[in-house]
């Protein structure tokens, strides 16, 4: 397995851990996986599996809480619709990170 596919697999495992009603950011995922500054690579990994229901890509937003991945879903509102179904609140078009931000802790090291 090459280095990027291993990174992608670890991204998917971590994204599967994000609880319903919570979101995290590309940067938080990258930093947790030991690749601070690789936010785009996290985005590329998620873009590759956007249609897989077992990986809740809709729960990953940019550092400001914006739905920067929405253009990769079937329609632009699908990402927001899924978040609203999970009772995620917004301030305008931005996720209220003060209420919904999830950060993995050390207990996830064994899973990833």
C-alpha cells in the first residue's frame, strides 16, 4: 500500500468516528493524523468517496465552518440538508462550530 492510500484509509476511519450532530474540519483531521498542513489531501480523500454512505463526508467542513465540500455532492444543498437532519445549527451559511465542533482525542489513536 502506498503512503497516500494509507493516509486516505486513516482519513476514512477517523471520519467514520465523527458522531451524528457533530462536525470536524479538514485541518483537525490532518493534524490528528500527524500531517498538519495537509487539509487539501484530506479533502481529496473525501472527494474520492463522497457517495459512500458508510463514510459521513458531510460532517467535515472547512476551518470557518463553511460547507466547502458541497459541490461534490449530488446537488449543492445535499450536504447542508444532511447536517440539518442531524440537528446541526447554522449561523447564516456557516456551521455553528461553538456548538458542533468535534475533535478526536487520544482514545482514537488505537482505532486509526
